[in-house]
C-alpha cells in the first residue's frame, strides 16, 4: 500500500528520478500491528544546485503530508547523501525499500 501511495504522490516526477537514490521504510511501522510513528530514510545523490535541494524538501513534504493524512501518526525523516559513511550500515537494518 505504501509503495503504491508513493508512486502516486512523487515517484513519477522528473525531479524525484534525478535526485533520489532510494527511500526506505524502517522501524516500528514494519514490526508491530499498531505503530506510533513512521520512520523514512531518504538517500539522495549529490546536489549540483540549490534547486535540487529545494526539490528534495518538496518531496519530503509531499511524502509527509500524504502519509500523515492517511495514518495520522508522526513521520520522521532521516536524509543522507550517497557519499555519507552512514549509508554503509543500511543493509544491516530491517527495512522495506519503497524506491
């Protein structure tokens, strides 16, 4: 359901395809029947200009509004560049890849 919602919201846009590397859902939302929040990890490619940074902000806002409107629980974002060292630890986490 979340993947379909994401596709309808932002994944078809050109700016999303240009700057996004991947989006993961992790945390209690995928482990329990009644989660108290949604944790989203967004990994993006290196920005070449300020417009791409604004595009990422808009994408996060669209995702947050759509998910909160549907589930009525807080949405937490972690945003990392593909160049950041923390990206190495992602395969060790339990997650669902949304994009």
